[in-house]
């Protein structure tokens, strides 16, 4: 009886140590990378108000880059952000920010119609437009993502602009901390779902102090 009891206590102790080790690994996971600050910007939201980087200070936010007449992956990317909006609805310190990469076409009225189609919350999901040179420079130099206007035969309807499908995760200080695929299927038709990883990263940034 005594041996059985001792063995049982040993198993409990080992299980506790195993759990503690797992918990330590979980809480001591490597920090997210820091890709530098997004920097200053001043753009126009779909409701006509001016939005600057200062308006997002102290918030964790996810940036996406699309255009409303896109016939490529943009609907997938915006659909993924819509899923994020539902998944993070209870996180008051999270914002979603969609930058148009085709501001010549995407004025506030166009963005409003597009946002309404995806059920975007006016307060927590922003749609921004502005001068194309400045927007494209911001995306390339500060978000470190590709964007360029198509030319010649490549500029087919719905394919006027080439761009990244990545979502950029930004911390409370305005620094880019990670990139996640915004698509739901890849070029070969295989499912893509990086939402679980992104939600974990958001949770980690929410725990950080600004």
C-alpha cells in the first residue's frame, strides 16, 4: 500500500513539473520581432474625417492593403479582416485599419460602400485614402511591403495595382511587429488560415505596456 501511495505521489509530482515546464515555455516564448515604426501619416477616413498615426497610439492594430475594384485576392483579405473583427470584438484596445492602394478611384464614398459590404464597424475598423505617392511610399518604406501600379497590358480591369496580401500587426507604440497572410486560399487553391497565429500575437501585444 505504501509503495503504491509513493508511486502515485511521484506521478502527481512529475505531472506538476511537466505542467510547470509547459507553462514556463508558454510565458517565456520569444518576443515578436520589431520591424520599426510605421511613422507619421495623415489620411482621410471613409466618413471624411482626418485620421493620423496619433489616433492609433496606445492601440494594437492590424493593417491591410486592398482596393475596392480588385478582382484578385482583395476580397479574401478583407473577408479575413471581417473574421478578425468578429473574433476580437471584445478587445477594446484593438483596431483594424484598411489602406486603399488605389486612391485615384477609392474616394471616401467608394470606401464607405466597400466597408458597408463587409459590415465594418465605423469606430473600430477604419478605411483610409489619400494621395497615392504618399500612400505607396508609406506601404513600401514603413510597412516594408510591395505595391506598384500596373502599366500597359498588365493594367487589366480589377488588376490596376499589384500589392502584398499580408496583414501587418502594429503594437501600441506604432511599431510593426509581424506579418500574416490575409488570404483564405493560396495560388494552388490550398486553404490558408493564419488567424490563430495572428490572434495569439495580438494577445501578446495587448499584454505589453505602451
